[in-house]
DNA sequence: TCGAATTGATACTCACGAGGCATCAATAAA
DNA sequence: TTTATTGATGCCTCGTGAGTATCAATTCGA
C-alpha cells in the first residue's frame, strides 16, 4: 500500500465515526453498525491518528465530541448522503434516464424531424438535457470524432467509416426566388433556366461533398452557376434572396415557411439532392442518453 | 465486514479511478499512484461492480470514460480535494486557529477588558469567530455547565468547583446619582449617607451571591436600602437614575462613560466590591479556539 | 504480412489489518 | 461494598489488497 497517494482513512472510518458521534456511545454504535465494539474502538482510534486530531473525548463513562469532531461530523454528513445515492445516479446516467447530450444539427433537421424527436425524448426521458449546436456537416464530423457531440444530424454522403447512421430524408432541391422575379411565374423550373440568375450558396468547406455535387448538377444541366455569395446557416440565404441579391437552392421541407417576398419552385431534371441522416459514433458502448435519443428518433420515424 | 452499513467501495477506489480517468491509461495511472498495474485494474473493476455501472470502456488499446464515469469524475473531484485538506482543517480547529467560540459576558466586561481581548484575538487568530452573549452571572454559570458557552466573563464569587477562572479586576462600587441631587455636590459619600435615597439594583437571581453581599454592605453601614426597581442589564439602571427614579451602585470602570445628567461619586467605608473573572470549563480537553481566547485574554492582562 | 511492442486482464502467492472473542480497568449505581 | 456498564487491549482468524509473472488482444513498423 503506497504512501504518497494514499489517504490514511477510508469511507468506512467516516461511517463508523458518524455513528459514534450520533449516539455518543461506542457499544450502541457498534451494535447499530453490526460490528463488535472493540473493532469499532480501534477503527475510530485509527481515524483519529490518521487525521492527527482527537475527535472524541472518552471519559470512561461518557463520550463527547471535540470541536474538530463536531466539524468533521457536520462536513461528512452531506457527503455520505450523496455517496449513498451515487450508484443509483450513475445507473440512471448509464441507462440514459438522465444526463447531458450534445447534438449537432443543420437547418434542415430543425425544419423537419428534430422538433418531434426532442418532444418525444422529453416525454420518455425528462431527465435528459439536450445541448443543441447548429453546425455544418464538416464541423459536425469533426465534433463527432472528438466526442464534442454524441450524434449529429448531417448530410451523410461524406460520412467516414466507423460511424452508424440512420437515413432520415432525401429531397430534390428546388429554387427560392424573389417573388417578383420573372421566372417565379412558372410553376416548375429546370436548372438550365437559371443559367443567368445570380446564386447564393454555402461555403464549400461546410460540406465539400454536397457542394461539389451541387456544381455537378449544374454542369449536368449544361450551365455554370453564377455564385455571388456563400453564406451559412442556410436560412440566411433566404434573407439575401429576399433582398433581391439572387436565388438559392433549397429542399422543400426547409423552404416550407418562407416570407411573402420570396417564392419556392420545384426543379425538374437534374438537381442536387439534400440528404439528412442522424449519425453517431460507432462505439459499442453507446451512452445511455444517446441510446434514449436514438430510440426517440426511431420512434419518430416509425 | 457487515453488509448493511457498508459501502462497497472506499476512498482508495475513488482516488484510483480519478487517476485512471485523468490519464486514461492504466499502466501510467498505476505508476503515478505507486501501485502495480494489475492491482489497479482489479480495484477499478471492483469499483465498477460496487456501483453497478461501467465507468470506463477498455478497448485493449484505448481507455475512455462512459457518461457515468465522466459524471463520477466530476462529482468526486471537489470532494477529494476537500478530503485532502481535512486533516489540516481539523488540526486548525483543534489548535484553535479557527472555529466558533460562544462567550458570555456582563456589562462590566464590555466596559473594560473585553474589547481589547477581542482585538487581540482577531490579530492572532483571524479565523475564530466569537459569538457574544450578554447575560448575568447565574445564567452564564448554567450556560457553562450545559456547554452553551465555552467561557464567560462573570462575577466569580459563586463559581462552583470544576471551573477554571482568572481574576480580571475587583473594584469598590461607587454611586451614580442624578447630577442635580443634593448629595452630588459632595466629592465622596458613605453608604450611610444614602439611607434615604431610593435605589435601583439588579434582580437577585442574576447573581444571588453579589446581591446578598450588596445588602450586607448596606447593613454594615447601618442602613437598609430603599430598593425601588430591579433591572438588567445594569446599563439600564443609568437610564433610570437619569430619569430621577433613584440612584444605583456601580463600579468606576462601568461608570466611566455617563450622560451629563448623572454623576458618579466614590464611596468610602463599606461598599460592595464588583469582581470580574474569566471562567471556563475545567475539562482537560479545552477546545483550541478556547485556548486561543484564553491566550488572548492573558496577553491583554500582562 | 509478420514479428515486436504495448495494452489491460488473469493466476497465484503473500502479508497487512479489520473483525471477532475474551478480558481488563475505570467509573457509576445499588 | 458489590454490581453493572463503559471503552480499551491482547490475541487469533481470515478476507482482500498488492506484488510478480504471464496472457490475450491490438497496434505499429519494416
């Protein structure tokens, strides 16, 4: 038993001391603790020598606390209570009945599945607190890797191996135009029609895979997009469209709620496809809170 | 080792776990703790089975915390720190460098030695908090007996055996008169001169010994005092004198500061003698705070 | 692709010390 | 005085923490 990192007393000593201090009687305390009185006497003596201070005054016929003893009693009482609850507490965390869960998400998730999942989770596991973090797919992947988030709603196309994921939705992008734009009068558009329209997209590093896929769709349609701005989060793009800066691509779910000044139009033919998946670390030991979240997400989807 | 009152883990386990959780490495943690790695492995396993929850995920090559493990780490950290300080803390209390000290006192003490002692104590032991309680000698004796106060400034004549005490002062009483009283023109008085003067004294039960001694002084002087009021604390007697109700006996120190409307006159011949002593419980195990207080009181007197 | 190094777990033995029983010394109550 | 009750001490037993040697699984380097 090494000396340097060793406390010279143990929880047992504190519990023994508490009982003696409460009853001020060795024999009764020993009985209450279920040990023999001599053993108790020695353990208390051990504790006193370990802390280097007399905690009790024994006068053969009466036992009383010293000031240090009283101080110790008052100090350990709350801790012993907390310690007693500890196993149940840890179990609750492991079972996912409580805990903090950091979750990454994109605007699309918030516009579609996320609210329902959170509501379901709140219903089944009210003890779990979710810390939401809107960030682009690339950032979420990094956060997943480092453990900063336990799971993320992201575009799964560039998901590396070692992560589990569940596809949530896949939608062909449409276009958001200023309401007074000439093309807005048409019911549907082709990407080809938008050759001359200035575009607001998102920064490439947010999600290189999807960015490149978007440009591919344009070239497939035989045009090169005129990109005037890159912005994130995507919702901000709507503001720019509204200000007349240009148009932006967006999937129907995300464009469900739009201000009057802008219009959403479906695109026929080639168009990028927004995908949303819930991804999490492939470790075998999913945190309980994460499992609860996944369960809530599954429930939402069935 | 009885089951009912036994935690299934000890402080040692928590310290071991903390080190492993910090370093996320059994071998290095074992080295840092000064134990062999196998022992550490088993202690951690023991802790996990004791709390009934996995705290670490071992993947042969890497160790990481489960959510429960992280929770445990965060919870025990502050407590282990506190626990480490505990011996020094208890020692400080035992040595009287800190703690709470309840002290009884009378008006005479506050008018004389008490302020100086408190100042000295504050200088030498700033960690000690003193709880002052003005009460008559008889009440203080009871409080000493029950442990409500650790020491008291009181009239020592009726001090029972089993208490230590240190005499602080002894003063012949004088008389406090209304300033416009005919007798106030004399420089000194005899108790005999005050035969017809109505007197304000204190309730007998406050200090029966001194009360009786006072009456003895009167009869020695050949008079019976005309007592019109008994009041406590003594300082209030001055207010009654001021209102013209009568005169009161008082020692010079206590009568040092008087309003203009009253006058203090020394008494020659028989007169009661106010004594002040610091008394404390004769137990062998004086609390450290008490010892510090006594030391400050001694310093004040030398 | 294969061997070397590194990881934490397991098997075995040893020794410290907590626990139990019997008993003592000191005090209080009869 | 006797008797009962208090906490402390002596001695023995046995559980368990710790050490050494070793294993199985994985990673890394060539």
